[in-house]
C-alpha cells in the first residue's frame, strides 16, 4: 500500500475526528487485551486514511495513552 502525503480538507477532518474518538475509546486502557484492541484499531484507521498525518497522530496519541497508563499504574503501587 503506497502512502499518500497530501490529504484533502475532508481527509484531515476525518483523521482528526476519528483519532480523537480513538483516544476517547482507549484512554483508560488497563490490560493487554485492551491494548491489543488499540493496536488493531490503529492499523484499521491507518488503512482507512493512509496518510503520514494519520500515522503520526496515531503514534503520538498511542504514546500519550501508554504514558497515562504507566503513570496511573505507578500511582497505584
């Protein structure tokens, strides 16, 4: 699959909306099963949009979610 680099305004709107919904859905992930679902859905979103913008946003949001989970877990210990 060849990656595209210039999304249209509609593509950008869709990417932002879907990545935000993705964040809301997984921001409180607590176990490996939920994290695997996050990974699977991120692949599906990237296939849907296939733009660098989408890939980069998904990577950043996943890192934010991962860091939040680690921080929450460290406070619970």
